[in-house]
């Protein structure tokens, strides 16, 4: 009896993209169980690779454009125009202009990092004639609430004296008023959807500054300052538009960019996994699987809150399909993933090794760990079904 294995991982941040992760896992699974039918479906989470994945899936086009990185330096980025769309649809990923990887670790500073480059991308998508824009949130290196983004689209962020604020997050402490009278009028005629982690809110104990600020290099003192500035920003958005983004699900996405797009640009925030289901045949492929293997670069208690492994596992659990999760690192609280449907987690590291070593050898480690995980699953499958593992020709002795 051949097993049907669905390999559906996200990418390893600052390491491998989702297609390479999926290919490595598939090689390991095939090596361990040559008779298995293996289906590969790399998943995009809104971060790096989001634009290219959707363009490839829909047979669309990529456009190279000029924009800026979080520190205001000139860079090139891509805007996608999707094929098979009923109206001209552009796709943009936050990471292309406000990504953490665009700034070297020694240069990272959430106090002054700006999302202005993303605003430039949206403006250029409008220049290309887009009537619909899909924005992918993930892997950001900013925490300015999208202030830089909306400034590039015509909004004015003013202090009590009517002067324009500077770029970055901390100047928002002096934000007295947001003037939207000169906001690009094309936005009103454009449908904007933002693919977000639905669990990310803007402010408070579970706000974006406190949850993700430390991961982006912010000190405890700066984290508190950043949360205070986003509280101010949320109040001014409400005063300018009547839209309350302070506790809006998804508003904390990408350092608060979700709040600016929803509150000031009229965008609709959607759970990013819904985008996956819209453009990729995940549900169809899952229905025929006996085992789902997914992956993420690092997992911990936060992974159960809207990350790709949790989303795919919850859907697999509803169908009674076991889920194996492979990870580059496993942190505290990973048990929360078991509650949402992950059957077992495997760390790919073999013996003592640094993060740099693990990332450098990630493909080989993924392949080897996938092989062992599949062998373990197959042993349990044989026990449950009464097959004689020693006589089963479907499993490879070389794995």
C-alpha cells in the first residue's frame, strides 16, 4: 500500500525559500520510502518570495522598479502583475522594500527604520494601472505603523506646530494630526487586500512592538517606546478617519503597516492563509494525503498564533491527517503546536552546531531529518495496520 505524502512547508527565514525547503524534504521522504507518492506544494506566508510565487502560479509578469530600503537607500524591487485575474491585479511584498534582510544586523534600528519604500511600490503599482493590489506582509524590519508608507501616498503627518514629522517610528510620539486631504485619489478606485497574520494586533501586551520588536533587535526600553508611539498613531488614525485600528486583527502586521493600509488607505486585511487557499490547490491536495510534512525556520510558542505550520495543521487535523513539522530550531512553548494539530516536531540540527552552520547546511539537514521522520511514521503505520516492517519492501534500508 503506497502512502500519499504532501510536503507543504514555508521558507526558512534568512536561509532557504519555500521551494528549496520543499525539494529537500521531498528528497529525504523519497529516499526513506521509495514507494510513497509525494506531492510538493511550497507555501508562501506573505514574506520573502510572495510576489514571485503568485506570479509563477498565475502565469503573470514581474516588473523591476526603483524604491528604497528601511534606511532610505535606493534599491531595486519587484512588482508582480498577476495573470488569470478579472481586473488588473498587482502583488507587492513588504519584505521587498521594508524587509529585515535589507539591513545588515549591525545597522538595524527600529527607531528610525521607515516603510516609505513600500509606499513607493504601491504608487508605482498604481502607475502600472493596477485596479487591485494584493500586499503580502511578513519578514519586515520596520515598526513605524506604516507612517512612511502613507506619507509616500500623499498623507501628511504633522506635529502640534503643523510641521511634518521625520521618518521612522519615534517621531510619531509628537504626531498631532494626520492630514489625508492629498492622499493619492487613485486609492479610492483601487481594491487593496493585505495578507496578514490575523493574530497580530497593533498595541498592548500582544502588540507588534512587544512580540516582534525584540526579534528585530529592539531593547526592552525601545520596545516600550515603540508601543507608545503606535498608540499615538492609532488615536490619530481614528481622529482622521473614524477607523479604530488599535485592536483590529492583523493591524500589527509588518510593524503596523496593516494599520496604515486599513485605517488610512481603505484596505481590507485578510488572513494570509486565505491567500494560499485562493491561489494554490492546498485543500484539494490535502484531502488525498496520508501524511502532511510542513516546515518553518524556527518554531516556538508564537508559531501556534497564525503561522503557516499552525494553519496547515489545523486543517489536517479536521481531516484526521497526521502532521510532521521540521524546524531549524525549536524554542520554548512549542507544545502549543500540538494543540492545533502538529503530531510531532523534529529539529534538523545534528549534534552541537551554531545557527550559521545549521543555515549553511539546511538543505542536507532537512533531507536527512525528513528521511528519519518518514521512517518513524512508516514504522507506526505498519504497527497500526499489522504490516510486517521487516518484510515491507517499500521502505529503503539505505535511508
